[in-house]
């Protein structure tokens, strides 16, 4: 009965009211998730660790994203599976999908831990750690890595919690962990003088708190009930979820690839510029964290709407899906435009939150590179927001190929080649120029895919309605007279 009431609510409630109910908790939840890394970087940057500490957390960040990529792949896939099957009325296998997802997430986290630990020094060096920052990076990473199972399960379960119609619980989970992190960071870093280790311990203690709250929800779910047999992998069911969540994995892994290539190119061309290697890597680390906040707002809007989109696609309420898309697009444009104005008009204010450079020879070079990065690298961040939003929207409506294509075109097909070629002619400035060019090309491709999708949707809807209208006529026809 509760499940039926929930699904009726998704199909009939006014869209603005639904968006407020689902999107705001989801946005806050994802912003809090971003805060785990940002808070560390702010406190580290304002401590004696300063720029080198920021560089160290920056090179660990892509490895966080790898773990998050697997967790979101499985979690978002299970969430999309849940919502689409709720809309079609087929809910009997949801518990097997979620249980299998948790088992697979735990298994993957153990594998990542086993692979990353012995390779930590070459891995961090690959992601841009210099001989000045590698010690800080290893110290931070050693502690973070040990809690990968907790971190990944927490992210996976929270996606399921949102899809189950409880975005507030997901927000509570993430918010509790972030508050604990914020309280413990200054205590461990400044009062206890634990440095990078203090930042790491504050983070993982917060993650444990978030994980505990997420687990508690599994005893009060609305649309499914987990049993012991739920956790025995059922891959025949799970494969559909994996397909639906693939774009989340691709999106996150492209961030890792971009971070890897970007840091390699920054180290190469930074070392032969007057900036040196550490300044560009430290600034890009800050840019990545700020960019994550912007993108998480957009992702929060569309992920918050995923239960509504998935249910209505499953129920074939196409007009409602179109209205949802327009509302999501409007919110995305507002976020992108406001962010662009902030980065263009006040880049130093944004970067200044992460501390002042105190352990590098030329602080003026730091501010100069920071201004260039935020004003040029993020010049078309509005397009980036629309591209990411479209990818998740396609995932929610059950179009994984469109979703993956949208992610790949910007990050892999455009940005990576540009970041490798432009510096040959423009030096380190070529790296900064690569992002807006990639955004422009990918935006055109995304617009074409969106037009194609809605044109096909309109055509299929017209065919379905024609068939529905013809069925009554066929059933009322009198049988032919016998010859």
C-alpha cells in the first residue's frame, strides 16, 4: 500500500512541488559529499602545510573518484532499475538487485584496497605528486584507503535511499558525516598538530558516521525488503542495473583520466614555465574541488528527479517527462550562469578560501595562474553543466548509449586530445584553453542527441496513442456473417 501511494504521488503531484521535495535533499547530500574533500583542503591550505598540502590532497582526489565511480555505477544503476520497474509495476526483483549491488560494491572495494596499497607511491606520483608533496600525499592516502569499503558502500546505498523516495534520509546521512568532519578537522590539524594525518582521520570518521546512518535505513525501506538471499549475487537481474548506471561510471572515470593527463601536462609544462610544477597542480586541485561543487548542484537536481523521471517513463507519461526536462534544464542554466559570473568576476575570492601561498618562492605567480585558470578554464562551465545534466537524464530514461556518448564526447574525445596538443603551441596556457573549446564542441553534440531523443519519443508516443485508439474500434466490430 505504501509503495502504491508513493508511485501515485510521483505520477500525479505537481512537478515544482516534487522537485522541491526530491531535489533539495539530493543537492544538499551531494554538496556535503563534495565537502569531505573541500573541507580538508581548506583547513590544510590555511595551516602550515599550505600549498604543498593542497597539492597533496589534489593528487589523492582522483583516487577518491575511482572509488566513487564504482559506487555510483552500481548505486545509480540500482536506483534507475528501481524507479523504472516501479513505473511498470514490476517490483518483485528489486530486493535482489539492491542486495547484489551491495555485495558487488563490497567486493570491488576490497579489490581496490588490495591493488592500490602496494602501488601507492608510484600511483600518487603518476597523478602529479612531486618530490616536495609525495610525503604528505602518502600520509593522507594511507588512512583514507583503509576505509574504502565504508566510503563506497555509503555512496552506493545513498543512491538507493534516494530512489526509494527518502532523499531526506540520504541528506541526513551525508550531512552528519560532513559536520563531524568539519568539527574534527581543526581539532586534529591545529590542536593536535597531526597535519595530513589529522585531515585524513577527520574525513574517515565522518564517513563511518554517514555509513552507519545509511545502513540503518535498510531496516525501514519503503518499496523493497532485504533478506539474506538478497545478497547472493543474481547477475541476470543485476546486468540491467549495470547498463543503466554505466554513464555514472564513465562520467567519474573520465574525471580520473582528465586529472591524470592534466596533472602530467601541468607538471611537464609547468616545470619549464616561470610558475614551476607545484603552483599549477595546487591551483588545478582547487579548481577541481570548486568545479565539483558546481557540478554536484546540477547532478543533485537531475538525480533528485530520477525517481520521478524513471517512474513516468515506465508508466509512459511522456508529457510529464518533457515538462520535467524543461524544469531541470532551466535550473541547470541558472546554476551555470551564476557560477560563470562568480569565476569571472571574483576568482581570487574563491581561491583565497583555500589559504594563501606561504611555502613557495613567488606567491604572485600563484594568484596570476589562479586567475587565468578560473577565468579561462571555466569560461563555459554553463555548457559543462548542461552536458553532465543531459548524460544523467538519458540514464534516467533508460538510454545508456546516449548517456555514455554525452560523457565521452566532452572529456575523452575532445578534452584529452586538446590538452595534449595545444600546449605544444601555447605552453601551459594551452592546457587552460582546452576546456572551453571541448565544452563548445560537446555542447553542439549534446544538443543534437537531445533533439533526436525527443523526436523519437514523440514519434513512438504518437504510434502508441494511435494503437490505443484503434483497439476499441476493433473490439466493437461485429463478427462477419457466415458465408
